[in-house]
């Protein structure tokens, strides 16, 4: 979700948020993660886009309103 794609000549990058839900095969315990991913691409001489780099970040914790002490 929240996909942004950017193109600059023979380079491009995509940014998006992801959600991953699964179960551990060994125990059946649920797994839930969310994060932000950036993918960097470069066009090769055959005009094909090649993935060169991927970066994952966890989402920041939800911001709680501050209250006076």
C-alpha cells in the first residue's frame, strides 16, 4: 500500500508499505509484521529493469498524545 514509483533516466526506485501475516510451520504460531520497503532498479543495455538493492524498515511506533504531568 502507499506505493510511490520514481523514474530518473535509467534508474528508478519504488517505495511502499507492506503487511506480512503468516504462521510458523513448526508451531502454528501467528506472525504479523509491517514495514516500509524501498527497491532500487537500473535499466540494463538490453532495456530490462534489474533490481539492485532492497531496504526494509520497520514502521515507527504509533505516536501517543503527550499529556501534562
